[in-house]
C-alpha cells in the first residue's frame, strides 16, 4: 500500500537516494546529498513542505514531486498565479503503477489551491524556484530531452511542450579558437575586464543565482569608456562527479544596442573561453532560448555544439 504525504524533516536522505536512482540523464548532478538539497531547496525562504509530496512503500520512499511558484515582474516576491512542477521522480522498479500520476495530481491540487491558474512542468526563468545549479546545467531549462522518461510521462498527463531552449557546450580541449581579421581588429581596440558582482541583483536573483559562484566579464575600450558587451559565468562544480571535468556556464550575454553586428559578442565569448582554459576549466556551457537564432549562431561560431534541449510543458 503506497502512502502519500507532505515532506517531513527526516526525509532528505531518502530524497537524495531517489534522485540518485531515478536515471535523470546528463543534466542532473551525481552524488546528491542532504547538504546539497538543504542549500538549493530546503533553505529557500519560500520553501513550503506542503509543496513537496512523497510516496512511501512502508518505510521506504519510492518517489516524490515538488511544486512551487515563479516570481512577479519586479522579481520581488512570488507570483502564485503561475505554478510549476519543478521535479517528479519515481524509483524505476515502482514505475507504471500510477505513483507518478498520483504525485502530479496532488501537486496540481496544491498549486490550484494556492491560486495558480496556469500550471507548467519544468522550471525555467522566472518560474524556477528550486534546483537551479543541480538540474539543467548552468540555467534552469525545464525538463531535458536527455532525461528520456520525462517527455512520454508528461504527454500521458496531457502536458504539451510550449517552450524550449538549446543547451550548447564547448570542449576547450578539442577546439582551437577561431580567428579572423575582424576579431583581430576588435582586440586591438577593446579588452576584457572582470566585474565582481551582477548589476543590481534583485530578490529573485539572490535566492537562486546568489547561492552559486558567479562573476561577470565586460568588454571595454582600452582607452577608457563604457563597456560594449558583457557576460556572466557560473561555476558548475556540482557536476564534476558526473561530467568528470571542471565546467563553467555562460549566461546573460549582452551586446549593447549601438554596438551590435561588430563582432563584440563573439570576441568576448572567445576571450572568456581562453581565460577559463588558462584556469584549467575544460568544458563551457551556454543555453540559447527558443527564437534567438542570432545568439545560437554566435555561439556555434565560437565552437559550441548543441548537446541537449530543455523543454517546458503546460497542462492542457
């Protein structure tokens, strides 16, 4: 007889065991522990034990689902009109018994009772309250195509894919840096500099990215002046046990309006990759949202290849 209940304080070790046994693919960290869950889930100021529901067979946890909410436009508080199922896992030997379906149903009931009128499956900014840094890579990406059980399960529950983003990576061991006259001209005029903090981080950024090691690089004129492009990087140290290499993610690449189509974004990405290689980082990841073909082309010119796809689903 399967028992369903809300989270209790003694559950983290078994939640970590379910995570490790659930065959989540390349985009989930290996070596999950109670301490990691505490950092990225339970210590969040908006964590609600009623949003994390578990399924137990006697004393053994066999699955769990976790639902939460995104942020409002100002990123200053939760927006409960939009609910998101951030994770759902069932041990392989307990699948196809209706446990996952029942967990999702209870998560949906929780979200609707809190006021959600839209329900998504798969966290993605700004509807990603949990698991940034431990699932998806350098950014929240919904559920990954490499997590091969996710899509057929969600389709069976009448969820449809509504948004996707390409997940690209560059192996700094196997790719030489591209070079052109245009890039040489950029480097004669501009240089990369390190900025210690994100500009004006908000509450939502602090609760999620603020828990990770992030820094920002800018491309600035050598003779002084305002920056023309910027990008942030985040360490992916928790992926070391699974990926077996030091990895870093790039995000928030910006080329300011008047400076576009001059090769500045490409030059900045390549300079960051060169700097990371010197620091013995051998893998770099970047996520490209749906519809941003120019950005995808830029990263591909810099030697990045599409490795995976993140999908967000919506309840029909």
